[in-house]
C-alpha cells in the first residue's frame, strides 16, 4: 500500500516546549502540537492537535488503499446477511480529489453503470468511508436496524449506495482531510472543513457522470457537516437533508450551559485514524477554553447563509443534537424547508424504509426536477410522546414552535415539593451537592389532558452555601397517575433536560426570549458564598401529552459527570471479502476479519480527562415570596379545524 507522506515543517508546526495559549488556563503540554488554524474571524487561532490512531490500529478497521474501478453485480453482497445489491454498481475506489490548497483527499464513488449523467449524494465525515472506526454493528442490537435493511456499502450514518444507485443517484463518500489515506490533519468542522466541503461539491459537479446537482445526506457528524458546508453556498449544492445534527458546538455539545463536557468528544476522538497527520484535539480545546472565543465562534454554523431546500429531521431525546436540529430548521434562510420530528433514534429513523422513500421523493424533486408533489408535504410533521401506547406521529403543522402555544408558569414550592399555578409563600430547601442524592424534586398534577410541546425554561433562585459557584442539571419527566415513571421507551430515556453553571448565567438580551434564555458565554460571574441569584436554565424542546391525574416531575440537582453514552466503537469483528468487494450471496469466499478492540488510544498520555465540576457543599433553592422560582411550560391547545 502506497501512502504519500505529509511533511510537517517548522513553518507549519508551532510546537514549543512551553507555549502559553492566549486565553487558556494552563501551560501547553509539549507532547502536543499547536497549529495556527484559520477561522471565520479572519484570524488564525492556535489550536491543539494530537496524534490520531494509525491506520494499522485494530479498532479503526481500515480496509487498505485500493485505487481502481470495478462493477459490483446485482445480487451480490458485501457482508453475510446484508441486503443483496438491487442493481449493478460502478464503484470507483480511492479517487483523488484535490482541494484548493493542494491537499489530496480520497473518496469512494458509487454510481449507476449506465454511462448516463446522474445527481449525487455527498456523505462526508472522518469516520472512514469503508467499515471504519465506527459502525452500526458496534451498537447493541443495531438500535433496531435489521442487518438486511442495508447493503453494508454505506459509511457509518450515511446513505446506502445500493439503494440510491438503484434509484439513479451517485453516492460519494470521501475521507475528509487527514482521515485514513487523505492528506492533512483531521478537523472538526469550522472554516477549513466547510471550505473543503465546498471544493468536494464542486469537484463532483465537474465529473462527466454528474448532472451538476449535488445533495447531502446523513446523521450526526454528517448532518452537522451539512450546516457548515451549505453555508459556504457551493453553486452546485442543490439540497440538504440534515438528520439530527447540532449547529453550535460550543453551546450544544462542548460547553452546554457553560459546563465543559469532554467525555463524549474524547470517546469519539479515540476512533479517528490518519496515515499522514494529526487530529484536532477538541476535547482539550473544550477543557482549555471554557468561554466563547474565535475558535468556538468558528464552530457555529452560519445558518442564515443557507438558502437551498432542506429536509430537516429532529428528535426530543438526542443528548447532543436535539437543540441544534430544531435551531437549524428555524434559523436557515431557506424558503423551501421541512421539519419532521420523530420519537425513536437517529439511525433507526434514518434507515426505516418509509423514511428512505420520503427522502427519495425530496431529492427526486430537487435533484432530478421531478414533479412528484413534494411541495405539498406539510412544512412540519410533529410527533408527540404519550408514553402509554398512543404516541402522536407525524401530525401536520405549519411551524415550530407552534404559534398556538400558551406559556404557563408553574411555581416551585419548596415547602411541599410541588409545582403550582399561584406563587406560594416563601420557603427554601437544600441538598448536599456532593452527597448520594444531590437533588430536589417537585411535581405538578394535571386536572385535565394537556399537551406540552416546545421549549421550557426554569427560572430559579439559588445559592451556593459553601462555594463560589455551582453546576446544576434539571430534568422534566412524566409520571403516571399511580406514581409509575413514564420516562423510558425502547430507545432510552424520555426526558427534557437543561443545565447551567451559575457563574455563566449572563444572558444575551438580544437573543434571549421568554422561553429560550441564550447565554452570552463570554466570561464568568463568580458567586459570594450564600449569594442568592436568579438563574434562567433553558430546557431543550420536548413534546409530551399528560392525561388527567398524571404528573409532571421536575428534578433540580447538582450536575454530575456521567459516563459518555457512546457504543464500544471498534469492538465488533467484521469480516470483509479480500478478493472482490462483494460476492454472491451464500457463497464461500476468503475474508479478512477487521476490528475487535475498542480500547486502543493513539497516545494514552494525550487522553483528556473530564473537567471537574464546580460543585462543593450545599445548594440552596429559594421559592415563593420575593423569589419567583417557576417552570415555564408550553401548553399547546388543540388544532382548530381548517376551513375547506
């Protein structure tokens, strides 16, 4: 295998034995590298880079560098039990794409073997274009996605080439800058990543087989990529379909509520591989830079620049992507945009046949010009939890949040552990933030059937009795009339959540609304011990129906670092054929087993540990009287019948 090496010269690297980065809180670790990285501010920002796993690491499941063209025959399979290919596919493997700065990256291209021009779907990430360090087989039960639902040609979280080629599309799966055989260093979105995406889109449009219409599709990282790349406005990007993806890395994933969270990003970073370069050390950037700066502003998608058609998918329970998915839909400038909200899980929803068919109709309309009635699709299709066998699915709406929403205050009563419509008498309660159960619980019983759909806010008066700061987490759940929690479904927890570091409580008055506090994020205001301060804690969107006699349970407590809810990526052993890319179903062929280790790290010394919380001693909550602590809830009235 031949892999061109990238020279890391003194002009490129800014590695110093002791280098203090402006605005950071600790000295630079000489074992890492700092590179000047361009941002949308127009200034380079010094960014930490770490070692990526080598492509020979077991957990990254690299299939090798094999440039060439072959025809994958209809009826063959990539893996035992996978969907047989429904049509012949012309596969171009490890195709070089030259970016504007001369960097060469590599892509796999799947397209119809008919010599005609076709639209293309771009599915982009650094996870590996073939098998890779993350795979749905690593997820317990494949999160309900049958193995036969896809061909196995798809990259993780991306469109299945077998299906889309049979429908007259090409699918382009690049390894982004720095990933696997691609040259350069691996980046986390931002200006460099977005400009690379622009270049890839325009490269696709210039290919002889292209009809010059490009769309983008995929979950999670692939969805986030769409916000950034579409904002660059590549001329031939005709439509996007971001399927659950955050749009502001600082506020939604890295430092939600002002609390740095490195566990999730660290687990993801440990799956990346590069034959040439380094990996942007985002976990360290989170730990090092807790406040908004040019780096973090570069990780905010420029949503208002997106004007092309968009099919946006969101859910209420994704711990990383919920807020950004809804914000993306609301803030893009596209005239033609649709939102569908589901109640399952992103990968499960993405590969459901009915949803694949729905997405096909969208792309057929915008990439092929078919007059198929897509424009009559309701602008918003909303699903709402009921949790007792009667969830509402795909209810047509005109907007989100719903215009008929009426916000209601439920006042906290510390004396009775309840929520009520009238402000109670003054009371307070406390808990030990370092104790076994560092929380307070308040309940409200409904006297009639009520739907709460949209954004919530907790306005809370609180004090840190023994410290100069506190980290809080809040949760809103449904409780049955008999006291049974109704907060789980087949895909996990069903709860609306919010969190806040008290010292980061300052709001942006221009962007904050009654139901949506928007944190400034530019600094901190430490507390005096015992100082009582008002806190506005934004709670991510939720949709849930409460019946008469059922209760809403609000939990307010000390934020605690939880183990990252990440599958054991790399652990599953996956057998791939060695003499051809696919093989006749049921036949015996020689295979190579990839994977089987999820513990490898490129350099254990560079693994970023969780940042300590700001909790110490007692938290005191004040309610009633002069302290108007309340939960603001979005009450949705029944839809009026529209005139025919």
